[in-house]
């Protein structure tokens, strides 16, 4: 059928045009059994391309293509034929694959096991596996990279926060050190002191005076129960780097107020123990203080006794009365018995002399290092606490000032140093003061040596001109020292001892050399 239509078209075109066309020898068509070719739709009359059987047969008809050369039209038809054949093969394979998948989907699991599996080629399977693996690895690599970046970002943030906290801590420490050094100054230290007073001390006669004196000093006052009764302790508010405020650092000093009755009783026990060679069992002043030191080893105890003179005045008055009564020969009557009965409290105290009190106090200081302060009134006790507070407050500043690089401290005015300017003025006085540092060297002796050798270099040159060691040692022995003026003036020689000391000063290489060694 296709061949008949092509022949009719050729006849029509030959009748219409006088152009001579080449003649092709076409094979006779054979019946086609291809189902796809039967279902293919009919092409337009302008161009029809058919594939008959196994042989490739091309049929070309020309309609309104007179302007296109024949060779070009043949090439275009060949290319179209190749594309059409590939599309037909691809559609047939796709229909076959869809049919197989539909069968597998519709079959039961048991039937699916019996169906022949579709085996892909080795190249297709390898390419698909590689593509799948590469995709999973890329995803895992990207996740790991994102995790590493996040961890690095978190670490950098933590490092910045740690650095910021460290800088803030160092800044706070520097601020605390500056405040601490400022708080040690004499004009500022008293403001950082806290005086802790035992409540039992405030209940006595001079408690109010003590509290007023401490508050007038400018420091803080705290009423707290103390380990030692009727005592006063101190604490220092040390600036801290934290924001919660300053910390209280306790001081070891403690001042304890003792009543006259307790003090006299302990001294009386000490006297009895000394007289009876240690047979007394009652506590003495020294044993009582040792017990307190054992219970509080970190404290430096000092005692204060108020109105001890009242005891001695009362004792003196009683002795004078007894003396007058013995001289007059009078005996105590009934009224006097009542008077004695009223003053029985004073008569209960044992008899202790001033010498015995001093002996007991010296024994206490030698064996325990505790001092005793005797005060006449409560006002003096308040002043004593005030002065002790100032001393405790200024103690760190004074200790820091005394910590120098030298093992000695020059207190004399002449040893304060000599100023020397750029022109050399003052060198002579500096050399003179250096000579005067020796023991038993006065200004006259130094002036005599200075007149002979005005500089250390000249003295060293004179030593170098000496031939023997003994000559060097006695170089300055014969120098005359003049004292006074006129008829009262006297002269003497420097002597071999000072001459040797100056020689050792100029030539000794031993830092431990004793310059005062005998000849």
C-alpha cells in the first residue's frame, strides 16, 4: 500500500513538472508482521519514510520541495529514519519493562520467588552502586565538616569567654591589691579595723566609755562573745576580688581585763607555792595564763588590771588602823564589830605586797611572754584599747617599711648619705663618711686620713708602691691626729689596728672577713 501511494505521487509530480528526476529501483514490498508498524499513525503526504521487513528501503516523494536539492533531502530522510528506529526500539523496551514490573507487583510473594529476576549488566550495576556510595559519603563528609565547624566555633566562643573571665579576674585582683595596699597606709588603715568587744565587758562600770572611745576612733565596733571572757580582739577587713565584699582577717592580739580579786588571788597562790616549794594545788598566775595559751595557741594575750591601787590603799589604811589601835590599846567594841562585818568583802582578799606583785609579774613575763598593764581608771583602759587598735592597724605598714635589702639599719643622722653632684662636689665627704663607718673612728681620725689621702684611688696607689705585706698593713700607723686648737691641742697616731682595718677594706676579697680582728 505504501508503495502504491508513492508511485501515484511520483506520477502526479512528473505530470506537473517537466523536471527530470532520477529513477530508483525499489524492491517489492513484503507483508509486514510488526505490530508497532501497523499501529503507527500515517505520515503526511509531503514525506513518508517506511521500514519494510529486514531490508532498509527508503521511499522519497517530493511535494513543494523543488527549491531543496535532492541530495540534501536524501540525507535528511536518512537521519530521520535512524531517529525513528531508535525511538521505536526504546518504546518497545520500555513497554516490556513495564509489563514485567506489573506482573511482579500483581503476583504473590511465593510467585515472585519463582519469577525470573531481571539481571542488570555488570556495568550498569557498578555505576549505580558507585553513584549511591558516592552520594552517602558526600553526605557523611558534609555532616562531619559541619560538625567540625560548629565545634570549632563553640571552642572559639568558649576561649573568648574564658579569656574575658580571666581578664576580669586579673582586673579584680589588681583592684583588690591596690585597695589592700591603700588600706595599709597609716591614714587609711584604721578605717578597715573591726574591734570585737565581749558583752560581759560592756556590763561593767566602764563599758559605755570603752564603746564611745572605739566609735570615736573611726573604726567598726562589733559586740561578740569572745573565747576569753571580758576580752577585746581585733580583725582587719581585707579587700577581696569577689563582689560579695571584704573578708575579715582576725588579728592574734587579745587584751583581757582581769578583776582585782582574781589577780590578787592568783598572785597569792604563786607566793604560797614559792614559799612551800611547789606544794600548793591552787592555780597561780603563770599556770592560769599557760592554760589559756594552750586552749588558744594562735592568740597573743595581754592582761589589764584596773584599780589595783585601790587595793593597796585599802590595805595600807587597814594596817595603819591596826597600828593605831595597837598603840592606843583600844579593843574593838560592838559598834566596831558591825563596821567590820560590813567591810567583810575587803577583808576576804589575801594580803599581797607590791614586791610580791612585781615578782609574780616578772615570773609571768619570763615564762609565758605575757605582759600586764596596770590602769587606774576605766578611762585609762579605754585609752589603752584605742592605742592598741592604732598599733595593730599600723603594724603591717611598719613591718613592710622595715623590710629592706640590708641586715642593718643606720639610725644616725651622719649615716644618712652624702649628696654628690655631677661636678664631683661631695666626693670628699663621701670618702670621709666611708672611713667613719669603722668602730671607734671619730671625725678627727677620718680628717687625718683624709688629709694624707683625699681619695680611695690615692690610697690604693700608695698601697701598690709598698714592697712587703707588713709595710702595707702599717702604712697609716704613723699618721698624726690633732685634737683641739692652741695650747690645749693634743696629738696622737692612728695606730696599727685602724691601719690594718683600712687595708683589709681596700684589698680583702672575702665578704665574711672580720675587719675588727686582732693583729
